[in-house]
């Protein structure tokens, strides 16, 4: 039995349906029926074809089949930052929903850059994925509407958008910001810093606004919040913020910091330890997301918890419904965060 032929390049050609039909001594139609409608083929013939497939190392061209059908068995998630465990946790929830529907999940990383995001959206449309989940740099970006206009369902994840043109799944970040600063105010802190950026990211703006709302509700001015802007939401930027706080005059230095995510908070904590700034005695720290690393830090981190996997699972379920249900109606789901207090704000 001839398994494969060598091309002039020296690479072996993969066995195709014609090879299987020839090896099994059946027609191409019979091979097609075994692949797509096995109930129409007798058990003996089916076994003969399947044996030929095994011996030839035949692998079905699923992409071509899906292209003919006009729909793939793939969902895609365009995440904001693959280095942040928050988004990979969200993706796990999506994967659970996809697997339950016998689908695969592709992960794409925009790295907080809109041009990369647009390139991924274009490629995913070309590949005819069944639907796209996205944490966009800008939830009001017209490119998202363009995807839907071309027939690809799309759900916005971890972002809110005015109106009901898309399904959205998010967490109430205004409330999350309030919870963080209310906790610090309850502990007696008055000079509180907000660390986060860039400002174009909606969650950063909402978490800062929530922090300012908490200050105003307690009789302070929103301007009392010491804003330390970062270029990105990562550990290195958190360490840099720690350097800036250490460089302030003691009379002006904040006694507490609310960070826009846990990576910033962990970087800040690292820098405090290296500079001899005691946490929480000299600086209390609150993060956001409650990733697994938060509780495992040298000083366990107080954080605003988001239901990460549930966020992803709900978004994927809405996308699956939109892709298959003619009566689908867009939903705007908003989860409630909760504050988890640990040693970075509570003296041991």
C-alpha cells in the first residue's frame, strides 16, 4: 500500500480522500459518507474505510469542511493582555462553555493596541469563526459594529457600552473603586493614592471615579485622591509607582494606595519591601481582580474580587445563543465585585 508520495521539495504529501478510496477499494462518495453520514454505510464497508484511514494516517481536513458549510467550530477571544492572569482566568470560563458545545476556543492577544485588535478582527472574520469574544481597547470602536454587520456574532467582555447593539458582560467597576477606598477610609486613611493607567482604558477611569465617589461620600474632595498615572497595568509599572511614592516628602506621602489591578499592586508591594517601606504600617495596599497571586504574595494582598471564570462562561454562553438562536436578544450583564481584605491593609 502506497502511503504517500514525495513532492520535489522532499516533503511527504498527506493522504487525502482519494488515497483512502483507492486503498479501501470504494468510491469517493462512500468515503464521504463514512466521514459525514456513517449510518448510511454498512458496518463492513465502514470498517474497511476506517482501517484504510488508520493505515494511511489520514487526517480529516476540518477547515475545508467548515468552509464549505459556511461556519467553523471555533470561537475566538481577543484579550487585552495575555500577561495578566485575570484574562487567562476569564478565558478558562469561555473554554468551559465552548467545550460544552463541542467547539474550540482560539486566543488572541491585542496587547492593549488597537491596530493589533483590528488585524485580529479582520483575520477572524476571514476564517469564518462562529463568533468573537473581545475585551476591546475601546468598547465604542466602530470596528466592532463592522464585524457584526458582516454576519459574525460578537460579545464585548469586561467592558460596558451604551445601548443594546451588542451583548456585554462586565463588572461594576465604579462600585469596585468605591469598595476599595471605603475600606481604606474605614481604617482611618485620608491620604490615599490611586495608581493606574493608561487613562484611555475604561476600567481605569471607572475604578478611579469610584474611588473619588467614596472620598466625596465621606466628606472629602475628589481632588484629595493622589493620582499616580502608569503607562501600562503591569508589575514593572507598579514598582515604578513605588519609587515615586518613596520619593515624596513624608508629609505629602500617601498612607494607602488603591491600584487599578493586582499586577500593579504586586509591583508596588515588591518595591516597598525592597525600600524598607512596611506594608501595611507605612503604606496599605489594595489591588483589583483578586488573581491567584494576590493571596500568595509575601504580604497577602487585599483585593477587589471579580468573578473571572463566571464572566467568561457567561459571555461565551451569550455568544453561542446569538450564533444559533434566531430569537436572540442582546443582554447587558453586570456582575457585582466584592472586597477581600488581607494583610496588606490589615495589621497582623
